C-alpha cells in the first residue's frame, strides 16, 4: 500500500535501550500512517564509511522517496540485539532490519516471538536461521564476484609494476567476508598464477589499530596491495598502505576519498538492497521466508572509482572479467577460504 508524506520533520537524537539511536519522524496525509522501519547496526559501526553506513543511507533514501518513519539503533554490544529488537517490535515497527551476520540468531529469536512483524537480515541466508521464520527475508550478495574483479585488478597492477605479493585483511572469518577474499584470491590467481597471496583476520570490526597491525605485518612480508574486508577496522589497513607507500583496495562503499593509493573498492550496494526491501513492504510485495540475492547482473556488487594509478591494461582486464562473469564463462568463483 502506498504511503506518502506531506511534511518532513527534522531528525532528532533520542536515547535507546542498549545503545545510541536516531529517529526520523514524518507527518503523513490525513488518514494515512507512515511505515515504521527500524535499523539495528553492528556495535559501534554506524559511521564505518562502508557496510553499516550504506544500510543507513538506504533507510534515509526510503524516507525521502517513500515517506517512511525510521529509527536507527547502534547496539552497545551483541547482548543488546534481542532486547532492542523486542522493544522495537513492541513499539509497532513494521519492518526491523538487522545489519550483519552477527545478528542472525537474534533476528530468528525475535521474529518467532513477533510473527506479525516483518524482519530482514543482511548477510544471512534465511533458511539457515534457527526455525527459518517465515516473516524474515535474507539479503545476500555475491561478494565473490566483486572480489574476483578486485583480484584481477590487483594482479594486473602487480604484473605491470613487478609486484609478486598481495594480501587481504578480513575482520572476522564469516561467510560474507570470505566470499570477498575467496573471489579476490581466485581473480588474482587466474590473472597471475604465480602471485603470492597473504591473508589475515583482525578479529575486530572497528579498532583501526588492529587492522593496521595486520596490514603492516603483511607489508613487512612483501605485500604491495592490500584488500581490506573489515568494516571500520579496515580503514586502518588502508592507512597502513598509505603510510608505507603501497596500494590498498576498499570494501562495501566507495573509499576512493582516502586517496590515490586506493586502487578501487569492491562495492556491496547494501543501500540499494535496504531501499528495495522497504519498498517491497510499502508496495505489499514483501516475501518472507526467502532470500533476495544481489550480484553483478543487477548492479548489487561491482567496483568503485579507479585510482589514477590504475592503467589501461588493468581497466581492460577488469572489463573482460566482468563480461565473462556476465556471459557465464566464469561461473564457479570460490566462496570459501581455507
């Protein structure tokens, strides 16, 4: 059902159970009530310049285009996910969106308690949730495709510049992280079979010092191109690359703003997925009990802005790989890392 706003009011900050919270309210046309959408980010990750921030951008875009009312909560810790979701459901939110793999169990628990509330969980297969609640949709991405293109780019730059070692810094060893990294490694090997690949995990999503430490260690072992797949923490890996005059590759959002040392970014368009999910509720097309998967074919993943340091050979290699993925010539990109 369509809902339209007449007046947009300013966003206000309010206290939330277990974390920080931003609420945007709307006044609707007479006789209509705005769809109420809640977004729960990973702890401390709203301004990660990537994954969580993109989800927030999708919600804000839905407010502008669809006239929703929204609330965003940054949980203080993992233990706050369930009570925060329960409080939102009690407050009558129509759609509750959990951002990230870590919230899967919490979404499953609360969705079963509130069968009339709609839920979406980013990066989790709905069928894998305990009980597979029918009021939950999983929002998945073919990260391996974006990772593959990033690997092709990195290996072509490496070949042109005489580089023999590249690396990746993951946050936690979780499926969406490893899909990026597995694709990156596969693309690099397909382009330059003899290239040395290093990989490490920071075990953190927001402590930039931890990712910087992993990246500096990789640089000390010869890596000249570092792909960060660690959220806000990964900005530390890109900082290490700049500090040591090597290259970096960003993730999720376009991180070219950090400087020309960022060759490109492996994009994951979480903002579009969030907007489309909210739109499906507004239009009455929400389908719980399923997944919505986004890849190159629907612009759900891809590469961001190319650095001036990227030559024509590397750009051409990426275009060729993209075409082969689209045609099905490349169709078995690995999704796991040993």
